[in-house]
C-alpha cells in the first residue's frame, strides 16, 4: 500500500472553519428549531453587484457563440485585467506583468508554499490566518506539534497582543507571513510599522508574504493599503490579495499575487521566474468568464458598488463593536477591518464559542483556531445581512454571558 503523507498526521483536529461547521451541524441536530446567526466564518452575504451580474450574463452568452468562445487562456491571467488591477490598486507602484491573476489569495498561499519547498523556516503573527501554518505543516516545513505550547516545532511564532498593539517583535525566518488588515485581530499596520518590517526583512535576508485580502476595508488615508507603498518593499515582498471580500467573490473566486522582478533568491534567481513556473505548471488560469466580467466591471460604476459593499459591512462592524463596547468587553478591530476581536473571561476560546452558541444561537470563531495567542479571544465577523446583525446584537444584550 502507498504510504500516507506523514505530515497530515501532524495537523491538529480539523481545519478551523470546517470544524465550526461541524459544531453548527451538531447543535442544529440537538436544536432543530434554533435560528442560528452566523458571525463566524468570514463569508460575504450581500448579492453580487449588478454591474458584475450583467457582465457575467454578457460574457456567458458570448461564450455560447463561435466568435465569442475561448478555451485555455494565459495562466498568468488576462493581460488587460492584469493591467487594470495594477492601475487601480497599485497606481505607479508595480508593473502589470508582476501581477498574476488567480482563483484567490488562499489558493495562492498554498502554491507559494509549494514554490518555497520544505527547507524554509516561516514566521507567522500569532494569532494568524490558519492556512499559513497548516499549509507549512502539509509541505513538511515543520516539526511535531508541541501540545503544552500549542505550537509546531520549526515555526517562528510572533505574538500579537493588545500590549504591543498587535504588531509583533519581529523574529528571524526565511519567510515572514504578515496580514494587514489582520485576520483575525482587525489590526492595521501603520506606515512606520511596515517600514520597520521591510527593513527587518532586508537585514535578515527574508521574504515577506504580505496578505492584503482586506486592504479595501482601510478607510483611514494614513494607513497603507499595500506593502508597496513602502520604499524598498519590492526587493523583499510578495503580496497576495483578492476580490472575495470587497466584491463579494467568495464563491466566485478571483484574486491575485504580486511578485516583483526585483525580488531575488540568494543565488540571484528572480522569484518572479519561479512563481511563473508554478502558475504555468499547476494552474490553468482563473475562469475566463469571471475574468472577462470583472474586467468589464472595474469601471466607475463597479468601483462605486464595491465601495458601497465595503461601507455596508463596515457599518455592520460598527454596530457589533459599539454594542460589545457598551457591554463592557475589550474589543479590537472593526473600524478599518470587517472583524471584531473580543477579549473574553474564559481561558478556553472553544468554551466561549460554545457558551455564546448555547446562550444566543450566534456562531463566532474561537480565537485559538488562529494560534495559541488567540486562546482567550473570539472573533465576530461583520459579514451578514443588517437585520441579522441587529438581531444578533439584541440577543447578546439580553443574554447572560457570565462565562465570557
């Protein structure tokens, strides 16, 4: 028999979000009449912008004709879409051919691990989005899981706490994963902090993988939306981003990764070349239909719709955050990010998760799912219909949450 990839045995329990779904299902089996409100998984809820819907219809119709049909496209993405995304989101900062269109930032994070191989050491913010750690485990970059520490050997954990404003003391590693606005804490790095990050990477011969999937939620003009606003970042940083949250594409799937040509390995090889090889080897390109529809939607009307969606979710975040603040909880994020990070009284975030679920029929996300640094927190997501958000707040205000 073929031997299983031994690294899968190192993974702890299930991946966070499927585990939440499992517990939701279990709860519903016990309470079939329950009216669950999900503020856990960061999945968008509002309909696609109408401009996108109309563009999808047009492109689909065209694909049904001999003249309009297209098969395989460039694995790197439609040339015009690459130009448009670079022009809108990175004006004057990158070249269009440094940007690769994909099926999402999460998918690209896994492909980056494939490119880096299993001899790299990675550093992650603690807490952080689980895919950074779990994909490293699967690739064989880590040692065993240390139960007492709730950490994997050979991964460098950089604690992000309220005391350090959720910007960690940076530690040496080959690859530094950094997310701003951060998922789950909602913290946004300042220009000075990112300048420090870029300097540190240069001084320690590291590559930054900068996750900017929530960049469009930054409304403060003094806060950077991309690492490339920082001088010298193109020499040390890769950036992944996505249309999932700002355009509601969580189920549609479209994102991108920027790999500057200035970024080099120690032997002088351009990282850009290897990323191009990865994308042309294991990826056949994002759907032609969604690429073409998005290209037609990145106009004044479409970008206006995107801003409306972002404003809607940020107002949801404000409603949740204001309510929790008035209830006496310590909350973070929720202003330039769609997540509210809430300090609980519990020493076990899954207990807090279960207590909130039982008392209010609201699904949150336990902080420990993002790393040991999240153990005493839960995350509330602002992705939801307004009536559901208001109902959730009313339930929280009425409930007796003595354990959190």
